[in-house]
C-alpha cells in the first residue's frame, strides 16, 4: 500500500465517474467562474455546484442562444455513491430528463424548474371518477331495460361518489 494516501472507506470513495460534455461557450463561462487551470482542479467546484453546496452564479444572458452548440469539451467529475444518488434524486424532481442537462444548467447559473406532481393526483382522481361513472352507467342501463335494480347497489355507487368528492374538497 502506498504510504502517501490514506485508504478511504467504500462510502467515501468516489466510485462514479460523471462525464459532462460542455460547449465552448459553457466551458469558457465555467473557466471564468471557477479557480484552477485544469479540469481536475475545477471538478471539486463543479461537484459542489451540482450538489447544491455552492451558490449558483448569475445566469449568462446569451446562454439560450448557445444551448444546442456542439460539446467538444469534457470534464470528469468523480462522485461517491451517495452523491450520485443525491444528484439523481434532484434530477428526478426537475423537468430535465438526465444528469447532464441538469448539471449544465446549474453551471450556467440556471436552476431547473421542479416537476409538477399535482398531475399525478388528478390522474388518480379521474380514474376513480371514471370507475364510479361506469358503475352508474351499468345501473342506468339496467333500469332502462326494465330490470329490477337493488337500491343497495345504487346507494353504494352514490356513497362512493360522495367519498371521492369529500376527499377532493379536503385536498383543496
């Protein structure tokens, strides 16, 4: 074992290599913001920025013009498993699909928008109301064809509808 470096625990080792491709514009902006002349010297600062430990720079006004540029520059950011999991959790909560666009937007000083989760609740509510509506339609079909309908089945559908509407009223 080399005498120069202490051995790190598995949780502290930076096992994940996150390679981030940058355009000339993004790379120049990063160089102007961060100390160091080499990517290895800048990687800890970029990691702190991505993890939210360092405040964002002011966004560059011309960034939207350069979003689709080629990305010939690569910076490698070593991450621990915990840092990688934290980054993925933040990415899943945003509107961006993967780590790279999320990290690039943070580097350029733009905080990505958070995903709207209220649509999930609405979709579940629509599903429940559709099921209740289906039950009521079956009861109405039976009544219209002359079949006898037990009041308990009709009352159960109405009670279920009232419960759902009460839950909706409580959420607002």
